[in-house]
C-alpha cells in the first residue's frame, strides 16, 4: 500500500491517539470513584492541556476574522464541552456497553458528513462494508459474550449526539487547516472547550477542593488525562487529520473499544471470551477494508 507507506507517520499518530484515548476510561473511573464529577474532570484536564500548549503555541490570540473565530468556537464546543459532557452524562444514565457501541458509529457519521461538506473526501461501498464489519466486531468485543443491552432512550440519544459532535469537530478542522497551523487551532479548541463548559457549573456547582490534588492518585490521573490524553492526543490527532484526511483518520476510532476492552482485561481482570476474540478479528478486518476503499488524500496548502 504505497499510500500508507508515504503517510505512515501520520497513520501512526492517528493510531497512537486512538490507543491512548481507549485507555482513558480507567483514569476517568478512578477519578469518579474519588468524588470528582464528569464536568470537573473535563474542566481540569482541558485546563492542564491549555496551560501546557501555551509553551509551544504561536503568540497570536485571535483568528484573522470573526468568521474563523466563530469556527474555532464551534470546534471547541463540538470537540470539547458538548462532546465530553454528552458522553459522560450518558455513562451516568445508560450502560457503558450501550455507549461504547453507539459511539462507535462516529467514523461512519464522519464519513457521511465529509462526503457532503468536504471537497475531496468521498467514500464508497468498501468503506461502508468495512465500517459495518467493524461495528459488528465492536458489538462482539463490548458485549464480550454477554448479549444483554438495556434501552435507555435519553442516554442512547446523548451518546449519538456525542458521536455527531465529534464528527462535526473533524469537519470544522478541515475548514481551518488552509489558514491556520495545527498548534494554534488546538490551543483555541482547549480554550473554547473550557469557556463553553462553564455554564454547566451554574447547574452543577463545583464540589472539587484543590487540596485533593495532593492525593497522588488524583494528581497522576489528572496529569495523564490533561497532558497526554488531551494536550498530546488532540495535537497529534489534529496533525493526522490534516495530512491523511478526516475519513481515513477517523477509521482508526473503530479500534478504540478494542483498546478499552484490552485495558480492562489487564487492569480490571475482565474475562476475555472467544466471542470477543472473534470481534477483534472483525474490527481489524473492517479497518483494513475501509482503508482500501479510501481515495488518496489531498494535501492542504498550509502544513505545519
């Protein structure tokens, strides 16, 4: 696959971000068990990421015009506050298995929106077939041989909304790449993600006390989520999307439940069943088929 070889490092960046994001549920569950709320966790991790990115960010504060600044606000909401708040709220309402399966349609949602709104991003039958195959594999991995789902309309709708927000975030990125460098875009995403989350605290007042940061467990997990999973992963993800395209990068998100499942088996001693192993094979096959069905990505004129 010469296309993959020519862009191998950017494929690896997308894969690396997916792997790290697939492990974040462990840290999140630990922080929740220590009394932090979903909104507090997201705020603290984005605050750490925002502070960290200032060390490498360009000095400029605003976009070239109000229209582009509005796009950056929308990116901060879609990829930050709305996405995380909807997903975390869904986890409190419905089963984690429901969330994991429903959120896995995000790559297909991204492909559809890209096909409609992004020039040069098209998909065909192979991408659709690979996506459906991966979704079947994801269901096998998430359910892990226990075929039980409980319908929770509000929780499931919130999960679907979160997936749609992430798809919109990636579409917005492609609209900004021609004019701004990746670090500037990422910094603005963190900033507006923080700002647009603040109204939540009017409804759910902050109960977190900063002396809790002295607890090594809380501190280490927040550092992981803020510096690695947010600062590091958002940056390398945005770089990957810029170079290999929205659809191609998001195809790797099919692997996220597999990473989550593997992490749970290692750290939480969850059982691995033959059904889950079969699902793993289906996911990997689906990602490969999807890769074969994608056109060669076009380079954006502004690369950093």
